[in-house]
C-alpha cells in the first residue's frame, strides 16, 4: 500500500510501505478519507511520538470500508462502511484497528464527512460528558471554540442542554461558533476573555471549562469556575508551568482533570465510541449535529493541508481524501 512517510528532511512523501494485517479482534479498513489533527503536526515535528505498538504513520482517524477481519471480530462485517479512532496509521490506503475503535458511519453521511468525526467528537464527548460529567442545565467554556473539538463541543452542548461560551481568534470564527449554537464568546485578539466570560458565567460561575491552552489561561479559568466546577485540560498550547492560587481549588471544590485520548487502553476507547454510536450518531443522522469541515484536500496535497492547519485560519476540520 501507499502511505505518507516523513523523509530525512522532514518532508512528507506518499510512497510504498508495508500493508498491515488485522490481528485478533482487529479489522482492516480500506481508507477513503482521513483528517488532520494538531497532534499530527506535533508528531511530524518530533514532539508527540505514537504510543508503544502503534503505527508510526500519522493520522488519528479515518473512514472507509472493511475489507478483512481478524479472528474474534464479533460486531462488524466485511463491507461495512465505518469510521475509526486510531492511535496512528490514518494517512494511508489501509489501516488495521481494534473493532471497538470503529463504528458504522452515521446514516446519510459520506465517507469524507464521516472522516471528520471520530477524533473530535470522541475528544469532546469523553471530556465533557464522561470526565467532567456535564449534566443538562450546566454551563461550559470552550477554549479554541472554532477548532474541530470546539465545533463538536458547541454542538454537543446545544443538543444536550448546556449553554456554552467560546474563545476564538477572529470575528469570523466567533460568528461561526455562534451560528453553531454557542451563547457568547470572545476574540482573544481584542483583549482578555475574562470579563466577557464573567458576564456569561454570572455570579455562580461556570460549571465546566474545556481547555487546550494550559498555563496561560489557568488563573482566569480557576477564577471563572463556580462551586464544584471542573477544569478539563486537554492541551498545553499556552505552556505547561505556572503559579496558581490553591485557595480557589479548596474554597470552590474545583476539580482539575488532565485528559488525553490517544494512549488510552482499547477498552476505554471502545466505551467512548459505543457512547458516540448510541447517543451522538442518532443526532447526526437527524441533522441536529453536523460535521464541520473547513477544507478537503487530496492526500497528494498533504503539505498544503498541513500548512493550512498550521496557519490557524480554519474553522472545523481539514479532511484528506485517500481513495
């Protein structure tokens, strides 16, 4: 098969490599489309190696058709159109993945649309509704609201009864987030998000914050959280070290939750995907939630696609067609 490899100069090349074979409880997917995540750019730069035993090929999600089954596969069949959450291997013609990490694509969606779903909806659902245990009526701040995770989170909040405030990098992004269902937001280039977020949170504070930024937002995040608030950290784009006022945590009984998805054990990933299938996919089929795709590129234009994601000028996902 062909896959994207990184040469000694750091350039990406679509070239021949070994085709994976499905092991016990694995399926082999002929990939129609994959999508770019910032983790791919970090891996390319040498900062985010794949977990032990995972493919060294970039790509954390895909959509396509099952063309082979390993022993012990029980709930998927040859010919099924699926999308999958991957620890690696998505930038290729074929990928082998545990069957628990793959689910049938939502009714009415193309494979290109489906490729944009697994990583961002798994991340948003896991961290908002499983880790933070968000319940209807609670309020949420979503940093990087126009990102793939952000646009997924906005729609989940709107659909499952939660108001949301977003931070973004432009007025176009803010408008897109409001159109998706965010209640309010702030453009970081126009000053601190703290005051507009306080107006959103009110006297009681906000219940949950989903944050890929880290250190530079931590103090404001803790000030914004109300009693029994939960801060879920999913990234460190704003640094890894800072000082905090621990009294905030004690007096407001705040919980700070660190969370990653890629290296989680397969049973945990399977549970996330099962919940997406049962709770979120019907909302997508009913068009209450939609894929948010900024651009679609051929896998042969991978350098242009990576450049676009790195520019931070996208709203939603950048998808790569493979076959």
